C-alpha cells in the first residue's frame, strides 16, 4: 500500500463507520418505502439515490407510462422533501421557472416597491418534465440553479434551499417540435438514467396495484439533515490511487486526441468525455460504496455507475450510428478492454497496462 493510501485509511474513524452503517439502514428503509409504490426498476431507484447523495442531478430517458413522475414524487415523499413539478412546454418562459419581480403598493403609505415572487424552482426536488420540449433560453434558466444553487433575478441573487435536486425527463421516441439539450448542458447532469420496460412479472404486479382501489401512504424515512450528513460522508470516503487511475484510464480512453484511445474508440466516437466525467465517476463510486455499507471504493463500484455517467458524455459518429452502435456498447467494450489492476506508472507520457 502506498503512503498516500495509508494516509487516507488513517482518517477513517469508528464514528465514520458507524454513520455508514446507520445510513445504510436508512437507505434500505427508503427503498422499501419507495417499493410500496414503484414495482421493480431497482437499478433506476439506486441511481437516483446515488445521484442525490453525490449532490448531482439526473436526466431520465424513457417512453411514456413508465412511472417516471410517480417515481420522483414518491422519492420526495420518502425523503420528506419539498417537491415541485414543472411541465416544460414551447411557450414556457424563464421567469415561469425562477420567478419574477412585481410592483406592489403598500396601502398604508401609498409607496410602491418591487417584490420578488418565487417560482417553482424554489423547492428541494424539482421534476423538469419533458425538458426537451421548451426552447434553449428556458432550458438555460436551470443551469445557474443546477450549478450554483441560486437564481439571479433583477440583479439580486436568491439562494436555493438545500438539498436541491433536479430530475429532468425526456421522451426518446417523440422528437418532432423538440429542442435537444446541447452537449454543454447535458454535461451538467451527473447521470443519464435509462428507464426500461418492466419484466412480465413486474407488469403483472403493476396491473394489480393500479387497477384496485388501494391507497398507499409513504412514511418519510430521513430528513434534510440526514441527507446532508450522508452527502458529507460520501465526500470523506477514501479512494485508492489504483482506482483513481482506473477511472482516469476509462475516461481518457474516450478522447480521440490522446494516446490512450484504443482503435475501436477512434473508429466509433466523434467526441470523448471531459474531466467532469472523471469527477462524477469518483463521487458516484463513493456513493455506491457507502450505500453498500462500505467505507472504501472498489473497481466494481466504478463499473456499476459508469454507464449513466458516460453515456451522455461520449458522442458516436455517423458510422457507429449507421451500424446501430450506441454509447453503451462503446462503454461495454471499454470495460472489457481496460484492466483495473494495471500499473499506474507513467512512461513516455502514456498510461501503460491499459489493455488486458
């Protein structure tokens, strides 16, 4: 073990480990509560919690009718957080999201003054429903809130209440009259989560639950303070240099201008992932470890979160699209090609041991 890794492990206290186990129990209870309403979709629910506890935002991709909205509202109830849904439409304006200043008159003095009326962005969990159906100017209204946790109206900054979590949805099959998010804005989302069809047994259970007159009440499991504690714990999780190097090799292998890119990457991609991808891979792997009850990051944690982190940060070229090759296929090949146990020593500016 290197000296740097020993130093990281020395910072782990019994109190930290106790908090991890306590919060692991709270997380298991959260999943059970959400499971009262949502059938299946375990991977999606896991990714939502990982994103939240990493202080990230998520973009959900799925056809209508897969309970994306119900999943997000149920998540907010189980977390005892405020929830607002914003339905994005072509005529939605930025002020409809952030709020606006209006002139009000004080009846006692007759004086008029501007007063800020807060928009729906002022809540803990924001559902940006069908975000690609509104023009770029309105889409961009979310950027400052997502990155800076504040909005600016009339030159005045208004901080957002913590925790703040944006979940946006897109319909992958209806593209007419939509405004695809530019790559720079997609990069603001920590995860792109694919919501797939339920299995046969899951769909049968969905039919049973939704066609009977049964009302389900969700019991809040943790509050905002507990979430803040978990978010702080995630940042304290140590990560070994070897795992960090594994993450770097994965992301750097997608960049066409570097020496680390394998041949198939140069053939299939037109653009690779930037440093933000590596940052989110580290944070997501840490959160995955904590939610598994561990206070260290393993290569398997990285593999578990790499698809939602990278799939919207690498762009396939025309040849790949013509052959039906998606970013997920490229990620699969990267995982097969890059060895997590390779040496991290540098030689002539290249990372050796990249290929198995």
